[in-house]
């Protein structure tokens, strides 16, 4: 069969593995990878850095790579500006709440993989207080970073638990960083927080879990309402940390995205095989109590090898669509994203992901990815991470992604 008769993704994969590699011989390239050292994926990222795994994989394609690791801890806008200006080539630690404005604003990026899953945000309250259920938040004041994943979690939990919006419940929100919210300052009845801060309340003695985005409560039970959620059995919602590359960089150096994914896969294997070492590497940045650090590590299933496929799957795409519905509901954007809008951003790097998967022996299988990722670790006795068919099968899978869609909890804008 000649190349002109190959399907588009198969042809692109062939070019990634052959023609582009030939052009890349002996190239010296500086690659700037933006990251957040306080993200839950740091055990993997720090392992990649220490072992220079990206540099090793890049050599297989004829590249001598010098990697710079600029830090982005202030959210998506600074990274967006760096991408637009051509000062950043890859970033790895932004969730669906950052992907929505990126796609809406047409920031020139492609999504080429998944760095971490199960971003389990939480709602916390004062220990021994009167708030025992989500319904008890009615009329109360909640400290939460507005228009972030923590806000999204709070609103989702309220809708599924009570059938009412935050406004209908009379909840007053105060814009507050989780690092302050976990201290439960005067005037605040509850807070919306994320990992690792959600685990710091108990050692501080200031806060305890009310409920998290997975549906688990402070009593150690799981709320029945989570079974009605679009992301069940994962939780009330699904969120991810996405691997993104500047569009021009992806076009010029597609094999470096393959190399990065292969390095990312190897780093996960090493980090999960030696959890204490990788946790120590991460905690050089986190500087957390060891028990809190371990809980933060365990929350992300990649760190304990429960999800072992850093490729964009159907639920990873659906997470962006559903997050955009929340942003539309609070008028942060004019209307939710469509599948047509996200497809170019995802499909641009489909061939690179398929190539990285094939280089790893086509493991895990497509069937395993579609069956979700299930497992347990010391902090989470039952994790079930939503998967689906990989992005390179989009055009071969009827209604890829859309077939997983469930309505709610936020109404589409009219």
C-alpha cells in the first residue's frame, strides 16, 4: 500500500517515525518546558528532570536537547502570554479550567497528552461545626478562588446534592486563595480548596472535609448523588492536567513531542516503582509534612501507576467540554465549547501520541483504555478513572467523545 492511500493519522504517524526523524539528525534545540513545582504530578516531573529522560529520548530522534524548566505558579495567563510570544514551547500542569479560555481565545497551542488525572478538589468546613451536609451551606459564606476548578467543584457538588445553584442556595462567595481558605478565617463558613491544601486542614486543626469532587465525605462514605453525575464512577466531574505544546513548535519538531511522551511514560514507571524516592524529590519543592505529601501523591493515579496512559482519551476531551458549560453558566464565556472547536486542538498531535504508544508496544491496549483505570493506594481505597478511545481513533469512532456525553449539571446557554 502506498502512502497516499493511508488514513490521515496513519500517514502522519509514518511521517513522525520516519521522514521527520531524518530531518532532525544532529539538531541542537533548546526546549522550554513550563511547569508548576507545586502540582500533584511533581513526583513524575522531578523524576524526568533528575534522570534527564527527555534528553535521552530526544537523542533517539537525532536531537541534542537542552531543556529549560521555567516555573508557572500564577495560573494560565502568564503561560498563555509566553506561548503567544514564542517564549514557551511546552507546558504540563494546567487543568481544564485553563484549557477552556485557551481554546476560546485561540492561544496557539495543541494538546498532546495528559500529565495527571483525578484533580480531586474539596469543600472543607470547621471541625465540629454545624455544617454537616452540602444543604447546610445554604445562606453561608464560602471562601473560594472564583472561576477556577475549586469554584467548579463547589458549584457541581451543590447542583448534584441539592438540585440548586449556588445563587439559589443563597451562598455568598468570597474570592480567596485556597492557602488562606484552609485556615478558615473569621467570616468564612466553608472553603473550596485543591490538592495538596485540602489535606493540610487536619494537621493545622482548622478544617475538615465536607465533600470532595469524587463524592467522598468527611465521614468516609460516598454520597449517593455522585451516581447521577456525568463523570461517574470517577466523580461529580473529571479534570486533568494537560500536556500542551506551542503550535509552531509542534509543527517544526513533532518527534520531540513523541520523545517527551516516551520520557513521561518512563518517568511514571520509575516514580511509581520507587514511590519514596519520587516523593522525596517532589517534597523538595512541596515542603509538606510527609503524611500530607503522601496523600497529595496518592490523589493523582499516575503517581501510583493506576492510570498508565498519558494519551488524550474521550473523557479527557469531555472534561474540557463540561468545564466550558460551567464557565458559560457563570458568564465567564459567551457559550460552551463545541466538539468542532476542540477537535483541531486535540487532533493536531494525535499522530505523535499514536507513535509514542506504538513505540511502547501499543500498551495499554485500546480496550484497557476504554475500560477505565481502576486501582487503590494507601489514601484512596477505590479509584476508577474515566478513559475511552484514544484521540487518534477520533475519525474511526462514531461520535468519538460525544457518545460519552451526559447532560447537566449546568444548563446550556440559550
